[in-house]
């Protein structure tokens, strides 16, 4: 995945960033989240919590690890974050195919 694609997704308004916002979205039964990107340097604790939430509330949800850390995603998104949810199926499929799946 070309990490700059995140900037385009942000402009289109199809991203939800940050643990708390993504957690609320996962717990919502009417959620439109197609998948979640995790930064490569996300803490093991945060990764474990996101995987737990996925397994408990939305087992169909795909999770992929970005080839970039929080500093790089922060430079593109304007906010340092390690957890990014995508709400557009097309963007998710095209960008997640080259990332490590969890």
C-alpha cells in the first residue's frame, strides 16, 4: 500500500482515527467500517484490545498492519494515531491487499 493513499481517504471523509472513536464504531451494530489499519509500531496492548473488540462485536471485520509507523501516519493525517478505521469498501479492498492481515 502506498501510505499517501491515507491522505486521499482523509479528504474523502472515509477514515475514523484513534482508539476511542474506532471502539465506538466497532460496538455500533449499524457501523459501516470495512476494515481497520494498525500502525506497524502500535503497542501490543492496543493491538490486543482492538483484536478483542473485533472478535466480540464484529468478527467479519478485517484488520491489517500498515507498512508505516504512527509518526508517518500522523504526518499524513495531521494527527498521530496508530488505529485507523476505513468506512469505504473500495478504498479498503484496494489498499489492504498489500498489507499484513491479522
